[in-house]
C-alpha cells in the first residue's frame, strides 16, 4: 500500500499566481459595522468568521477574541484544499468545503521541497495539470502531466444525455524532485463551467512495508458512504444535513517478516492523521485513492519469513 507523506504547507509555500488571500469575494476584518450573517476573513489565521451578533465600530475585538459574536466557520479559499487545519480555538479539524468557482480556472503555484507525488480529490471541470519547474521563476517546466476529469462527449446525444466517465481523484507520481521546485497545479474548464477541488496532498510517496517485497492482497474492500446528520422532530418531520461523501477502505497486506519492524514504525506515525492512501499503483485502481485516517492496523507474524497487516481506513469527505 502507498501513501503520501505530506509536505509542509506554510504561508511561504504559496507563490504569486496562486489563489489569493483574500481571494475574490472575501473581505478582511476591520473594526466596523457588520450585520448578522456577514463573513470576514483573518488572513493570519487563514479562517473565515461569520457574524452572529450585529457589530458596530465600537466593537474593536477581532473575531477570534469576540467568540460570542463571531463563529469560526471554515478556512479561507486559499487554504480550503489543505485540511485538516487548526481552527482559531486550536482544534485540528477537517471540513468538507471544496474550492469551487465558475469565474476562472483554479491555479496554485507552490514552492515545494523534494516532492515526488501529488494527490487531488473532489475534482470538477474539464481537465487538470501539474507542472514542475526546477526553481521558482524558471521559464520552462521540466515535466508536465495532464489528465481529463470528465470524458468528452461523442456527439450531441452523449453531450445531452450520456453518462460520461468521471475521474474526481487522481494520484500524480514520478514528479522530478528539487530542493526548491515551483509546482503549478491547475484545474481548467470551459467558460461558465465549474472548476472544483476539495483536497490537495503534495509530498513524498511512501510504500508499506517500506522495503523488500509486499503489497495489498485480493479482497480489498471499499465502502462508499455519506457523511450526514439527521434530527427527528416531535411533529414527525426531520432535518438531514449532508456533509459530503467518501468511502472507507480495508484489506490485508502481506510483507517480508524482516520488514515488519519498519512497517510498524510507519503505521504508528500514520494513526489518526488525514493521509492520502492508494492500495496499488496498478491500472484499474485509480479511483481507489482515498483521503482518510488509519483507524487500525493489526500486524501478525505468520511465520519466520512472512507477516501480514489487516488495515482499516476511515475515509474523510472529499466529494
């Protein structure tokens, strides 16, 4: 099984040309008059706050301090695809809020160190591309990889009524590595169409068990499910909130018994973190890519030479 050891994402990671902060439609908070429902951002925190109690110029406490009057609701547009992130109260949270626009293509320009893989989730649009430049500002990319999100229509009937192939997630591998590369990620579409991405995971592609032979066996299970909340009222009505969808993944890995210690170290470092996992890099498994948390990984030494790991990954909403 493969996973991405995520690269550090900081303010300095975002280069000129990326989604801005503030982005279009976002307003930076300043002491003033705000009606209930108004939204502002705090760039230093990378958070959006919604007004819960009307404010005037006399209220000078920023939203993260005036918590009775402001609700911390989500990340800024620039940071939406890079969760889990810390809220203003210090809690690490993953929220299902995709970056979506019909106004222009989505582009991120990132300065990344020794990154050889990127996972993209929740894609909408016509196509995606990843370009790698050896240094920031280099004129020519050393590698460009592209792919389609929605298959093109073959004739009018297919355009109007056909159920065309969708690829809402992709694992981009074999990227050339540099100590300070510029990586450009683009989501493109025709004018007026939606461009969307919910999670971007750049980093180093790792393999469990890490060394020697081993891999996921037949019997891999993927269980699609929705994140939702339902409240039943005394009068018989109900309210259902949908937070997105994902799938859980479980299976078994066989590995060389001599690699068991190394695998255990890897597994302990992955528990309870949001990570991009791929059971294999073989063709036909591209949509088995999942972003989730490793919940359990029972490891058994079956013989002197063979060990096995029964893993369970709980998917986080990315669709």
